[in-house]
C-alpha cells in the first residue's frame, strides 16, 4: 500500500501557491483546479476557487498528525514574518492610530507656529491664503491643511494672547516694585494710542520687561486723561499704585504733569529724548541749520532721480570711493541726520563731480563753508551716536549708568579742546547746557545718584557729595524698614541697645518724682528716651550696612551687578531691597517707543 501511495504521488504536481496546506495536497496533470488530491490518501477534496477551508478540514479529520505538523509550521512562519517586520492586524491598526495621533500633534504644532509667525512678525492674517505661502507649505508639509485666516484671527491669536497674559501676570505676582515707560503716538491710520511697558526685577534678580497694553486713547491727551488711563491699566493688571516706583517718559508737559502728581511714584525724563532735544538746540544754530538744509536738499535730489544715482555710482568707481547710496534723514531724529551728514561728507567728491558734469545741476554744489560746517558737526555728533542705544537695553539695568554717562558726556566728550573751532565750541556748549538743565530736578537727581551708588560697579566713584548721598540712602533704608518692619537680628539689637546704654551711663540718676507733675515729667522723658533709642538703633544699623557696602571694592564694569546682589543679598538685606526697588527703573522710554513703532508697522492698524 505504501509503495502504491508513493507511486501515485509522483504523478501529483505542485502549483505556485502560498498556503502551507498545499504541502499535503497536489494535482494530477491536466486535472481541474477545483479538485485537488490528498498526497496521503489520494482522496479528492473539493476546493472551488482555490478555497483551502475543506483542505484544512480534511487533514484535521483524516490525518491529525500531519495537521499538527501543519499548525506548528504555520506558527513558525508567523513568527518569522513578525521578525522580518510584517505586522499582525492588531499591530497594524495600533500603528495607524499612533501615526494619526502623531500627525494630528504635528498639525497642531504647525498651526501654533503659524500663529506665532503672524503675531511676532506682524503679518496680515490673509497671508495664509496667498498662493506663494500655500506653495511653500505644500513643499514643507504636504499633508498639512492650512486653516482659514478666521481661525487665526478668532481663535489662535486670542488664545496666544490669553496664555501670554497669564504668564506675564504670574511673573508680576512675584515682584514687589515696578517701573514703567509709556508713550503717546498715532498710527498710520490716524488713531491715537498709549503704549505701556512694565519693568521689574524678579526675586531671582533678573530684569524683566513686558509691553502690557497699547490702549486706544481718543480723548484729549491732557495730564488728567493720561493719569486716568495709566491708573486703569495698572489696576487691570493687579498692580497697586503704591508699588509703582517710577515712570519714565518723554519731556511732554502733559506727561510730566500727569506722573509728577502720582504719589509715591516719581517721574524720570527719558535720556534719549533729552539728548535728542539737547542736540536739537545745537542744530538750531544758524550756521548749522543752513548747512543741514542745503545738504538735505541735495540728498533729496539724488534720491528722486535715478539718472543722478547712476552717474554717482560711476563717479564713485572712478574715485575709488565706497559704493554707498546717500541717506535721507528724518528731521525729528538727530541720529538719522548724523547718518545723512556723515555719508554726504564721505561721498562729497563723487557728489560734486556728478553735479558738475551737468550744467543744469551745477548750482546745487555746496559751498566750501557748508562742507566745513558739516565736517565740524560730524566731529561733535559721532561720539554721541551710540549713547542712546547703549542706555536703551531692556535686559540689563540702565538707571545706574546714567550718572557716569552724563559725567562722561559733559566732562570728556563735550569738553572744549584747544583745536576746536568756534562752531564746535558753540555746539558743545549748547548741548551741555541743555542736558544739565534737564537733570536739575532734585527728586530726579536723587534717584539717579542712589541708583549709581547701589550699583556695585560704581558705588561712590561718581559722587561729588558722598556724605549727602549716604544720608539720603540711610533715610531710604530707615523708611523701608519702617514700612516692612524691622529685620535686624537679636545681636544687632543688643549691640545697638548697649551703645545707647553706655552713652547714658555717666548721666546722674534723677531723684524719684514727687506729685503729679513729677510723675508726668518722668513719663514724657521716658517716652522721648525710647523714641531716641529706637531711632538711634535704626540709624546705626542702616549706617553700618551702608558703610560696610561702600567700603567693599567695586566690581569690574563687565560684571553683572544683579548677580552680585544675588550673591550678597543675605549680607546686605536692607540695601538689597532698596536696590531691587530702584535698579528696575529704565533710563529711557525706548521700550514703549519701540512698541509704538511695531504697532505703526501695521498699515491698517485700527482700534476696532
């Protein structure tokens, strides 16, 4: 029988099929594919359309051992398939689910990044519908579907604002003292606004600044309206008026009147604005004004004529001059006027050659006296160019550098020299005089001086009256201690009390009082002694701390003064609190001015 089976098997042929059951099933040549034959028993099994269910059933019923071998082989093949990377149905479904979740997260991240791009770079919402932007996104993220612009204007940007406002509010809640900068401005669409920026030092001794609001201000810009708007804005952010240490603004009469009346805060005039006004005084000297107007006229002529610019480039090449274009100034910004003048002086030879080549423009050539005046102006203005920007930083303290900067300006940069021309002397004198007048206010001078002393880089190095500023600082410490309660240690109290007792030891002991008058006299004397003793103790502690601080050597100017205070806060606890209170004041209002420039960047900025 076995021999018969083997003989019969050799007539069975295999077909290119993948199921393992076909190892036990075959076909006769030229037979129907719907009727395969069992290799074991030569029985014909129905398998219509290649269905293998009947084949597996036949093996399980008639050949159980072969069926067991078949099952074991199928399990090994599944393991081999899994090892080779082929997944089960469940694994495939799970992988697809995770891929969909990842894709959704990526889409959310892209949407948030687009919202940040629109807000940070001040792009119009319609940019997401422009064909060029859509083409870019198709290349970067082909499967990402860009939301409509309403999604960004009504959901993403408002949510971003709410989140940012919460983060700023949390930072503000950690600080105790705040300084502000503010500015009034008008957008390109003619709408009036008021920008407000807060400055503070965190408990970790880090300088923070944030533009809180750009408020629509349609009312008259009177001091009362400005004051009311300011009070409403800080109230909205939960900042107490008593925590406002100073407000830095320009020199507008309305600004000064509004914030001078805010107690206990003080007002500081913007250094950049003061320098701009002082230089404006020098610019109004007749000789200077005429030369600048002539220069501006020539520059405008070149900027409005392509032909002149083309010829200017040729002359620059012939004279081996830099291929620089002429700069048009903004009349209200002295820095841009300096840039215009310095560029004109640099290109004077090429400009003159270009104008002389055309007889219709020869009358525009500047006279030699004008050129001399412009060169003298460059000598005066060039050293001042970097001062405004250097004191406009938001991430470091600037108020403490104001006194050294003013002294350097008046005593070094603007000091008259033997080789100075009469014009240079006149300009320097006008600038110095105007700057000094703008810082004559005693309250403002006190704030500037105390900030300088509290900076471990400077201390008393720039103080002409060191004892006076020490007394003022001592009063600040005593007032601060009285407001927050005494923080002195027991040993300090005992030491101060011992000094007071030693001073009164030599005094004769009064006789016991007699009668009501004597008792009242004793009571009042005791009360006065207690007040004097307490005042002496506080004064002694404050003076000792100031003396210990000022006797220490100053640190290098390239060191961070706030890092020094962070490391020495425990050694000088009272001074550290006053330093945190004063050093947060900015020297300029550029932070709010810059906010205004950012808002003005929107061509169609409107309040509603």
